[in-house]
C-alpha cells in the first residue's frame, strides 16, 4: 500500500509540473547568461557581447537595449522597474535609472570578471567574481567597497535575503555565508569539490545551490548544514530558482530543466522539445505558471500553464442583458483559442451557445439569439495549440432583457383632423429600445406603406402629406437583438387645402409713380422653378391665385427703353459713400439696387465710375446690371393673401428722374 501511495504522489507531482515551454524570439544569437523578471510582464536578459534584451509583455516581444559595452554580461538585477545593474567581464558594472533605455558605467575598482550581482533595494547590493572578489555598495553603486572573502577562488553566484543575510557560491564547492551584510564571511563545507554555479534562498532557512555533475544541495538551517539531493542527472547545472520552500527549478547542460514541487525531495525533468540541445544558464519564475530560461544561441524559453480565464463581462448576476451579448474575459498570452459555453442549466447539460473564440471576447450572433427574461450560466476555458486546455473559469450568471414592447403613441391623437399637412409624430420611450420604426399609410391594413422610417428619437416630422386625406400610422421599437410588435395604429385626417393669392402693382420710383405696364411677371417657387406668369395692365397691376403657403419669388422683366441717368446720379453714389444725408441718401431699397451697376451686392466708387464712363461713352466700361431693377421680389404666403407694392428704376437712375 505504501508503494502505491508513493507512486500516486509522484504522478501527481509530475502532472503539476507538466507545462509547456515555448521559444520566444530574442532577436540575437549571442549566448544569454542571465534572466531577471520583476513580474509576469517586465524582464531583462543579458549575455555575450554586451547584449541586453528587455520585455514588457512577458516575452511576447523582446527589444534590444544598448549596454554601451561589448564585454560579456553575466548577471542582471533590478530593484524596481527603473533602477537596475548588469555586471560582466573586466570588472564591468553598468547601471540604469530609466528601465534600461540608457546605461551608465560604474567604477567597480577591479578588473576581475564579475559573475553575479544582487541588490536588496535601490541602494544596497553586492557583486562577486574572480579571485574571491566580493564588493558591496550602499549608495546605489556610486562607490563599491571591497569585502574580504578569505578565498582566492572564482565566486559565481551571490544571493541576499535582506541587507544582512546572504550566501555566495563558486569554484571547488565554495559556500560563503554572512549575517552582517558582508562585514564577515564564513566558509561552509559541503564535502564536495565540484563548482557551484547558482544559489537561491527563499527565506533565512531554506536555500539551494546547484553545480557541476548535476549536484543539488539544500539547506534548511540557513546554510550551516547542507545535504545533497538526487537530481537524476549528471548534466552540469548553472541556474536555480525557487518560488517558495516547495516549488523550484534548475537548468543546465543539454537543455535540461528540472522541476520540483516538494522542496527537491523529487526532481523531474521537463521536456522542452528542442530540435537541438543547448545549454541553459539561468532560470526565473514569478508564479507557478510563469517562468523563463535563457541560454546558448540567444535562446529564451517561457513556461506556460494555461490558467482558467477571469470572466469580466457580463458581471455576475447582471440583469437586462442583451439577447446578443458580448462576453469578455481575461487574455492568456499562451492561449491559442478559447471555448465559451452558455446554458440555462448550472450543470451545462444542455447548451444554448457553444463556440470557440480566437481572442478574449465573443458576441452571440443573431442565429444563436438568447431567450428573453431568462437566467443563463456561462463559462470559458483556454486551449493551447496542442489542444490542451485549462480548467473552466468560475461560472457566472446573468438574466436577459425582457421582451421589447412597442411605444405608446402620443400625437397626433386618434381620429383627429389636423390644421395643417405638416405633422409631427410623437411617441413615448420604450425600455431597451435603441431605434424606432414608424410607418404611415392611407390603408388601415398598411398593405401600401407611404413612409417607413427608422430613427433613434421619439418623434418624426413630415410636411409632404396630401391635403384632405385620411392617414394611418404606427410605431415599433427595435434594438440589436429584438424588434417589438407594432403599436396600436392611429388615424388622422389632413385639412382641405387653403389657397391664397399674390397681387400687386409695379410703379416707377419717380415723383409721378408712373405705372409699369406690359411687364412680364414670372412666379417662381422656393427652388427657383417657374409656376406661372402674367403681364401687368395699364395700372401696373398683376395677380396670381390658387397658391398654397410657402416662399416664392418674382422675376420681372420689361422691354421699355432705358434712361434717366445723369451726373446727378453719380454724385448721389458719392454722397451715399460719404454718408451724407439728402432726400435720397443714404440709398435704400430699389435705389440701392439701381446703384449697384456691377451687381456685386455692394455700392462703391466703381459703380459711380461706370455710370460716368457710360454717360461719356468712355470705353471700356462694364455694365452688368439689367436695364430695369425691381424691389421687393421675395414673397412669403403664411395663411393669408399677400399684396405687394413693387418699385422699379432704370439701373443708374438713382434719383428716379426718368419717366418710362
């Protein structure tokens, strides 16, 4: 029985550790020596030839940063998202205060190669390297102070839990401990001579060191006693990292990645499926699902364990949800697609909607429209390219909107007779309606629809209905998922059309007010189209009958001779321009129009000069104006007959001295 239990525990541990590793594009072939992440999105990798790569999206993309050196960089550490250090060959230390956008050199005080750097905050940190080098800073690297290691060996890794307790490992199985920030270093024996390349502590007691020949050492006593664990590999291990006292990873030669969920009592190799085995130098995890390893040929691998998505919208317990809802959930960068299920049943035994989505949202289409006023359950899971899936997300519920009702009609009232053929239809708002559709017909069955109009407001106006006609109208509500039934229909009648007349006289604006007979008067509608025409009688009288309300204009012409223009008219324009008052100036009405010789809607000295040149037959002269002008010529009928007194002048005869 004990054997079976141990086997089941081992299988469970393996399943917990089984996760995918995907290659990320570092855009370099230089060997990468170290990787450091602050969280699941922001990290840096460093390596040969001064290479620095940064990501802000968990490694989906890596961008190059200029380190300012061609020396190999062996280690990187950041105190926060802005402040960090890299170290490497020939005593290289470089610092950034802008997230790596720029790097500045710091004087390490040594030419020995530095293999590891560790900071506990943005001021206090250590570097270690060749010849037993240990140096410490307490001012962010502005100055580095040498500490005595008492060894002349290569020190390969340093890790501090806080500003006091730290551990250094290196050549010949070297382990050094300090409890006072490095003022004193104490050597610990592990009984082995293989080099140790990496050390990591999760607290003051628990720590691990890995090295040559696949050795893994663990301490549970703060480094005072170390015991060897079974790694099941002879591959040299160069990097180790633990999240807590149970979950950890080690990497090394031949692309080996070891993982444990029980503090190293059992280590399992993870399959990375690389076509060619390469060395891995460093590993960093920020959560059980998110980790990275880096190594030769610029290789970066990211681990993913598909997590159940977090459901975002509709919120749990939402009401009045559209029948075509949009579902939104959190995005997993390692998911290839998602499956969403919607059901009326909490066990999802019968599905109302079951589909896949390529991104973190899905909108139900019309053919899968949900039922009104119904409680639904929904859930989502993630899938990777191999078809493996996460667990289902926690189930949420929502209730769909009620059936969409037609609006209540307001006006015109049913069976009413209107005073005009201009009608403003008004109705009340309907809950959840986004648009309204109005139909107007002369048929109570609406078999022939004269107007079918969609609007997002609750009114509609029209001024083209016929007079003395009975109409029927109705309205329905609509939104993206529903169209309501029609409202109760209403009917109304338009009034009998009232017709009016325009009459008037046209007289010359002289002292005698001479009637303008035989003038052709054309009546134009608001679009400038001729309706009819007539000719003035001997009294200058004209009349148009049978006209409806509206705006009209008159186009008046005559064949009478032009005359009456003299130098007096020229002087009147000058008086007008100088704002001198006389019996005619300032010019208004038809006299102002008669003075506008070039017809540019303004009177100036040019008009006066054109009159003078024509009087003296001075060539050239421009005379754009017609021989006769008339005012007023615009007419509006608004429920009453209109009588006009129209004045006329020859162009230029501003004082009206002529008798036509």
